[in-house]
C-alpha cells in the first residue's frame, strides 16, 4: 500500500475524497482560464479548458507527491507510475465529469480539479472495476467512465 503524504499508510477508501492543495503555478493556469471564460466565453461561444498533456502531467506530479508514487518516463506504455509495492499506476486528472481510458490498468488514481487551488482524489483503487463500468469503446479507441461511477466503486470496496 502506498504511503500518504504524511508518511503513514492509508487504505484506498481513506484516500478517496481527500483534498490536495495545488501549486501556485497550477492555480495561475486555472485562474487565467476563468478570466478567459469570463471575458470571451459567452461573447464568442468558446470554452477555455486546459487539457491534453498539460493536465495529464499536472495530475501525474500531484498524485506522485501526494501518494508517494515513482513516475515512469513520459510515454511509458499503459501506466504513468509505480507504487511502493512495485504495482503499476495509471493517473488521470480532469476538471470534468468523466475520464477516458484506452485499457484497464493495475491501479487507477483519478483526480478532479475543484478550484484553481485544490483537487480531490475521486478514485484510488484497482483499474479493472473502473474498466468494467466504462461505456463501450468509442471511435478513438477509448472507453469513458463517469466520476460518479468511480465514486460508487470506491465506496463499495
């Protein structure tokens, strides 16, 4: 079991719902997005969202620090990190209501951005139950699972 940020062991159900403070640089990105949305969003019908590699990389480093994970090099197949027991970990971060996966994974950690300064651990557990609850594969080869389903899985474990 990975160690928490205070060095103690925490079961997965205690980690889910845990709030994580985001670094100032990350908060600045999300505050800039809020300002762009306020200034241009309604006027031009555009949404400003940080996504892709940026959000993924932010989630990976936040999870690594909070959960004591060792990150793999970029573009490691299938997983982003490994835990203290040597188990591979897939890390997802979103400001939305769902995440997308290409395949199942040993351990899945899902973070949700709550505000420019804070994120929460929505799910930290085995990847198989999340994969089983995900929708059918889309045209892009990914399966989507809602954060609500992940929360339900976390509370059932």
